[in-house]
C-alpha cells in the first residue's frame, strides 16, 4: 500500500495515515487531525471489515498544500510586525549608511563615498526575527502572518511541528542571505513553493516540513 491517507480500516475514523509499511496513529475526521494509538495494530481476521480499495483521486493525500502566494503575503506581514516596533524603539538605527565628505560648495566628494553597513543592528533584527518565528511556529505552527492568510507549518503527514523543527526550519533560511548564491537559492526555493506537490521550499525540505492550508490540518 502506498503511503498517504486512506480510509481507516478499523472503522474508528474517516481517514488513517499509512506510512507505506504500517498503519500509523495519525487519524483524521473532517480535516481535523489527531492520534489514535489503539488503532495501529491490524484487526483480528473478520473482526473489522477492511475498507474497499479507493483510487488515488478518491483518497486524501495528507494535508492540503498552502497557497504559495499567500505564504508570500504572510512573510510580508510578519516582516512588518517584527520591523515596525524595532524602528519605533531604535529610530535612526539604519541612519548614516552612506558616508561622504562635501567640499566648500556643499558638493559631494565622490572619492570619499563609503558604505557603513550597521552589522550590529542587522544581527539584532535577525535575532528578533528568529525569536518571533521560532516561538510562534514551534508553539502553534503559525506566525501571526500565517494566521491571517490561513496556513500552518506541519510535518508532511499532517502532524504538528515542535520547537526543534521550528529552529532548524528558521536556521536553514540563512542560506538565502549568502551573497550571490543566496539569491539563486531563494529563486529556486520560490519556484519550488509554486510547483512542488506539497509546496515544499528548500528550507521545508531541510526541516522536513510543509506549509498546509490550516483547514486541512484542523488549525
């Protein structure tokens, strides 16, 4: 039997997840996912009739992937939520990024132009963003931005993630800030978000997660 959601052979729930070898404790009724460890052993012969075979079009294939465009919207919303308070409490944090001298007439001396990237400010903002995302994803699978658009981070079988998975998922996104290479990886990841069967990006693959439509995982 292929891995995925099939009719529950034990008759206890609508669907039960089969990992390709055995029935698991993950069950679903009307899109609400929970665990039923009592139903993971094969029933005694003749005690519970096995469900009739269903086609790949009839059986549920796990959580429904979230809309890639909505994921992008959620990312923008989360960025605003993290950034706006930061700039309120640290006004001018990004000021004077461009340093230059002027002559007696007030004209910029082009030979004196220097970039002054505020590394400390950048790292602080990165830490705040990490704390924000790891807390919300690890505790409830969704940041406020994802709550607004209706998507949730889960494991591919629909089970919830924990703080460890949320941490790995966030750290793996650091690859996108690598000069030049990061831009290429970001583009590849974005394309995967739109074309992958489960909508998994590169950091989803690394963390073994997916972003599902919240209604399909009971969130």
